[in-house]
């Protein structure tokens, strides 16, 4: 007689009930995850166990009826990981992205996470993951602020005023309790105004709708860049003051002199090494490939020998687990680069799954009473 297998399904409403929107909790969970990353107690995809994921892209001119055509941000992607520590779970975030979805009343990307028992390989949870992904994305800058921001920071600059930035700002505010004023720049001033009103109501901060990127970053102690990769932000070295922390969750370019005279930390240097390997193996030019990567401007300086190789540069996990020190003095200018790891999705989805089980939420789905072939 074979073994009956069931797993829990959690829809978006149930994920919300279980706490998926709790940025403060998520920052703590991801801090724990980064400590495991620093210790090496994790595995991601690819031959070196550090790939962001595997992507299905589409041709510019499909040869078959019904095959999708390439377009901005048009893809399917699988992001897989194992996370150790108390989690000891394997998982995958699977999603498709189509930029025209909002006109259909849908998010640009539609996401699900599957968690599996690492011993039996059975599924244990399938859950709605748009909010998992959004909150974990914003909570990574929150962990960076915890270790890399100057204490007592009072001014925060925000470049981009969309949903990703909202998640990032919630993460920032978990530890940056002294923020009094925010400067917001977006190509749509109405979006900046709406964001400012939301932030004032939620956190009691004053806000300024900045007319330029320079105005948003020039006086800021903490800067969050969460702009679209389709419109990379350009920032001048001189705009960034002593003691500032700038965090790139979206695409942006700073003058090379900044990178050469500041400290740079990454979410995971080994994953960014995989990005560089992908660029070198690609069919197009490496320079063009770098343009689509958040760390691209830094990778170019590494290739030119102006910065040390990534293996000699620090990851946030190394700081979180105590291998190295984060911010050492109040004058350091620090840049943090993050582009998302599947371990983040696994950690946050698992946390919400365990809470949902305790609350009696979700629907139990049967895979089989007994496997037909076993």
C-alpha cells in the first residue's frame, strides 16, 4: 500500500491573513536567510548552485502560430532553491510576465510558489506568490539598512514610486526609525504625490515631490532606487553625500568614479558571478548584456581591472553572519546591489505556510491516495 500525499493550497486572501504583508517580520526572516547564505547552508540552481533562475524568452518573429513574440519584460521563469537552517525545504517560484497584463486587469507578472519536503520530495504547499515576491523584494533593502545604513539617518530619497518602491520603503522603515523626510522622484509626478501621501499617513513622515533625480538623492542618507529596468536611472557621483547608502533594486547607473571611491556590497556575489558568466556566454556583446543587469556598470569596471573580482567583494550574507563588518564609520558611502534570490521566496513562503497551518487556513489538496505506479 502506497503513501497518501496531500499538500496545502493557499490563495492570496489566505496568504494575507497569515501575514504575508508584514514587512517587519519579513525583514527578520530574510536576515535569518542571509545568515544562512553567509554560512553556505543553501543551494540554488545551475552548475555552481547560485543561478537566479532559468528563463523562457520568445523569438522576435515566431515561426509557429500561437507562439508568443518577444516584447518588453516578456518571459516565463523558474527560480529554484533549497534553504537550510530551521527551514530545510526546497521550493520553486514560477511566473510569467507580460507587460500588457495591467490592461487586462492583471498584474504584469503572475506568480506561484511550490514548497517540497526535501526528503520525500512530496509537495507540502502551493501558494499565491505575487505578495510573497513583492514583500521579500522590499525587505532585502530593509536588511541592508540594518547592517549598512548610518545610524540616525533622517532623510530618505526614493527614485521610482511604484509598487516595488512601496515594498522597499516599508522594508527601509523597519530599522530606519529616525526618518523624518522623504524625497520622491518618478517620471510621473502624480505617482510621487500619491506615494508621499501614503507614506505620510502610514509613517508620519514629511515628503517632497522631487523635480529631478538629483533633488531626490542629493540630501538623502538612505536612497532606494526601484525604477524600471526599461528606464535606467543616471546618477552623478557628486550628488551622493558622505555617509549615504544607495540601494539598487531597480536599474541605475552611477559615474564610475563613485564605484571606485565607495564601498560596494551585494546580496550574493556568487549569483552575480553567474550573471557575468551568462553575459560572456551569450550571443551578443558583453557590454549589451551588462546593460540589462542591475550590477552591469560594476561588472564592466571589474572586466577593465579597475575593481577587484566579485569573489573578493563582500556579500550581505557575510555581514549578517558576522564574517565581516558592514558600515565601519559614518562617512563611508555605500552602494548595495540586489537582484533577487529564490532563497528569499522560499524563506518567506515557508514562514507564511507555517503560520497558515497554525491558523487552520488553506485547502488540503490530494495528490493521490496511493501512487498508481510506485
